[in-house]
C-alpha cells in the first residue's frame, strides 16, 4: 500500500495537501485541472521533491526522506526518459544497471523486454529514429526490466493520437500486471481514466482527494471537475 499521511506540499504561493491510501496492485488515474499539482504529487511520491510536512509510506515503511533510487518506483515522463545518445537497448539496460555493465543473461532480458513491447530487432537504434509510440514502448520496456512494484506515469502518451494512446494504455496495463505493480497515471483526458479503469484521485483546489472509483467520479463529478471537463 502507498500512503500519504498528512502530506503538505508547498512551492512559493502554491500549496497541496494529501491524506490518502492507494491499495497494492491498484490502477489509479490522477486527474484534475491544469496547474492543480498532479505532476508535483507524483514527484513527491517518487522522491524528487520533499513535502513541507507529512509522510510518504510504502507498505507501512517511511520513505519520505529516501532518495528516488531507494523507493522501488519506476517513473515515466512525457519524454519517456530516453537518452538520445544511447541506443534503445542501452536505454532499457539502464533499468538494470545505470553503469550498463550487463551480463549475458541481462542483455538477453533486455532483448526479451524489447520483443515483449513490440520493438524486437530495434535495440541498436537511437531514440531519434523511433516514432513517438515506439519511444513510449522503449520506456515501458525499461519499466519491465526494472520490475518495480510501483509505476508512476506522468502523461507519457499525451502527444499521441487517440487510437495509439489507447493501444499504449493497454500495453501499460499488461506490463503492470506482469510485474504485479501498483499503477498511478496522471492524465488530462477522462477517456484515458475510463480506459485504465480502477480508481481516480482528484487533484483540485489545494487537495489530492482519496481514491474513488473512476466511473463514480466521472459520472457525478464535483463542480470543480465538471467545470474543467466542460460538462
């Protein structure tokens, strides 16, 4: 379980509060108006930004002050976290060893992961030679080899068209299921939340609310969400 216990996030005049639990293995969309703090919330969970108050817990263990690399978390941003000077296989291999000192078995695991996400035979290419969808797949291959129990997605497929985005969301779900991971995904598109299913955290008006069922939230949105969605 992921727990945010009395968390307060402050940046200049901005403030966001969160007091919630995310069950192990859950699929959770993080939705709300632009600028409400959705990405900031993920950065606090991942360890890139420290809260002003409160605690972040994983399975009851306090990780509030732990660096990102010690939190057991995979994070995928909009740019898919790919280094342009490295090959696709090397970018994926970073998920196993940041120094890329891989054994033969580990290199085989990288190739298997690329094959699994539909990039078989493309490991020698540079990210610049891949389409946007293929870059997203490379990012997911790295998540697969990492095998972390919590996956955070910060709108990595926002630039893709609707059909390809739906395809990538299905692949995300498959990868998370194979690993047995909890999944939190920031999205501006309620359609993405519906496709992912599960639960949703509404971030608005200075609060990250406790997760509720996606269908419940979108069918009966509070005024702030209704105004944002244009319903």
